[in-house]
C-alpha cells in the first residue's frame, strides 16, 4: 500500500522546516498574513502526525514503527533514520499540540513577526526530530538545532534581562550537549570496527560496566540540565522569567521533556547495567527536586519564576518513577511528563495573558484583578488545581502512579521507600500552598490602579535594552488594554484543560500509547538487576532491598490505576 510506503515521519519533520523558508517571501508588512500562515502550518503538521499514528501506530508493539532509513553519510556511519515507539509517540503528539497552540498564543507579536514565526517553525521541526531520531548522531544534531531558535526567541523577544537569560540558557545546554556527542562517538565506534549509531544496534551491544558507568554519567549530565535537575537547574528560572509567553509554553511543555525522554531512551535502554547503580541517585535527586523546587517557589515574587520552580519540583516525580524499578512507576513517570507538559503550558499561557494586561509579573503589584478578569481568574484557578494534583486532573494520576510505584518496589528496603515517599509527600503538601498563595496575591490582593507597570517613556525608547517588546508590551500605560480573556485566549486554555481533565478521568487514553513499551524497558532493567545482584551481592541493592509486595498485588494496583 502507498500509505505504508509514504515517509510519514520525514514529512512531519521537514514540512514545518521547509515551510519556514517561505516566510521571508510572504507579502506581509504588519504580520497578519504570516501569523495565519504559521498557524496553518502548525495545524497541518499536527494533523499529519495524528493521521500517521492513527493509521500505522500499534501501541502493543514495543519495537520502532514507521521506520525510515536513508543513507546520509555512509563513510561516517550517519543515516537519516527515524522511527517511533511507545516512548516517543506521545511526546511527538505533545510537541505538536503545545507548539501549535503556542503559535496561536503569539497573535500579538508585532516586532519582527516574520523572524519570530520562522524561528517557531524551525523549533517545531527540531523538537519532532529529537523524539523520532533512531540514529544517535541524528538525535544529537536535532538536539543542537533546537537550541538556536530558543536562544534567539528569548534574546530578541524577552524581557529586560533577556540577553543574560538567553546566554545562560545556551551556555548550560550547549555545554551539556557535548556529553551526548562524546557518548554517541564512544558507543558508535565501540566493537568490531563497524561504525553504527543506530539505537537499535547500540542497544544490543555488550559494553563493559566501567564504560557504561562513564557513559551514563555523561548522558545524565546532559539530560539533567534539560530536565532542570538540581543543581543543574539555574538556567530555567531565568529563561522563564524573561521569555515571552509562547516561548515559555514550549520550554515547560516540551523542552523539559526532552531530558526525561533522553534518560529513558539512552540511559535506561542502552545502559541498563549502569542504571542499576545510578537509580538510587535518581531517587534522591528526585526528592531534592520536589522539595527544593517547592520551597524556592515560596520565595518568588515574580509569577513566571514561581511557575518555573514549580516545574523543577514536578520534574522530581519523573526521576522517582524512573528509579522505581516498577512498571507502575515507569508509567507514572511518562504520564507525569505528558501531564506536566499540558499543565505547565496552560499556566504559562495564562501568565502571559495576565501580563499582557498588567505589564508586570510582580504578583503583589497586580492587586485584586479577579473582579476585572473573572474568566482569566476561573481558567487560572482550574489550571492551578491541576498543577497541585487535584483528583480528576491528569496531575493526580501521574503523581499517584509514581508514589505507588516507589512504595511497591521490591528492590529498595521498606525504610528507603518510606523515607522517599514521605519526603516526596512533603513536596506535594507544599505545592497547593504556593499555588493558592499565588492566586490570592494575583486575584485577591489589594486593589491597585489598573495601569501598565512599565516606564512612562516616549515611543522612541521602545527599542532600548530595558524595554520588553513582546506584543502589547511595547505600549505605553495610557495605551494599554485592560479587560477579560478574549475568545481566542479562552479557546487556547480550553484546549489544554479538556485534555487535562479527560486524562484525569480516563488515564487509559494516554497510558495505552506507551504502556507496552515502558513495561519492556523496565523488564530489561529488571533483568540487569537480577544478573548483577546474583554476581555482585555487595551492590547497593543488597543493603536497600527486601521483598515486600507480591507481584500479583503490584499488578492489581497497576490495573486499578489504568
């Protein structure tokens, strides 16, 4: 059939990339045509990936699907090799969904709109390329390409300290990417002399444990920066604090998930023996992330920085799930990435909607704007409830799965599991406190004058370093529009909330896409654990493990959550 021969994934990657190169020739001066063009490209590409997965993706198959292999640089062993499985397919859909709505949310960009939408479409293509790359060097190339649009989007359309934040972002992420390149070369050149960067082939290689540990440590550094793991996280609050709302949506909704994806795809699948040794480190850092991020959120007076530290806290649950050695924990980690991608995106979008009216991110300066913007207040409240894991929301199912997965793990001792779950629960208790405090300060604070909080300077100073120039940010206080959410803004928020609530009430709609694959990955890790614990009784697990829960009981809990 022609449908089976059509290069679906290549088309999904190249379509927004090639479409971006037509933007400079569009006959558009005020940005109205280019924004509709970019939105149309985003919708078309998202529809294309939905069609491809609906027709040709089998969630019960744990192997790569829709595989395409094209010789690129045969002498160097480089191939254009792409494919999807249960780990990548839901994240591809998440990237397409979030980026398309981010383009729609950038409707008021009036400064260099052609360049803005060009970079957004290039970023769209690079994100998909990271998730579908089946060749490790192609993965690295797409990872690097993604950095450039983000740097420029923050540097040009950010706030007052945009250049500092953009430079910090590129230094952290580009420096960490070196570890991916070194690991790719080490794995590709290891063996009988045949150069291969194919992930499936690399997964079948038998690497010495010392090499695995070194590779794992390097990749963990690279993905730890992307996932904003303490202490590699400091770039994230600065980037979120200065980035425009659409860029923050992509940063929180998609780019952070690349770190979690890399940990599963490379660290766990390719280096399962090393994961046995590093799993307790992941668990400890997960707890640190949860508590540290939550406590730091209290100290933030800037709304976007508070949400940024909240993202750091929520990513701790991903680490806990990956370190649990249970199917339920792995499922919870994946669901947490999907859920947080949706929740963080809508929160940063609504933060941008609020900023568009008040021209300040300082929460105490907003006053009681709940009366003036009741629809925004309602949408913000629902989104905050989802972030604090209210039952019936997607965040609740993801965090519950991780908790139960860690609790029922038969690898760690009862003491280790109890302490880990208790400390993580402290973070869960802190989350509603700082989120409800944010709602109180923004929407229930003392009434203030409804004006923009920017310097009342002449229009000739709008291009100065100290002036934020995103959308109506460039307007003077006496020109600002102060009103409730527009239909476009309600539609964008509703798109996120429908999925958040839908997954909360029926998590199987998301979990069925990746369940078989995460079970297979965990089985591979468990197999390595069994072999290592037999040959090396002194491994860390010897002092931490004790069988506590019967396998049938674990399966019963897993079936209940699903």
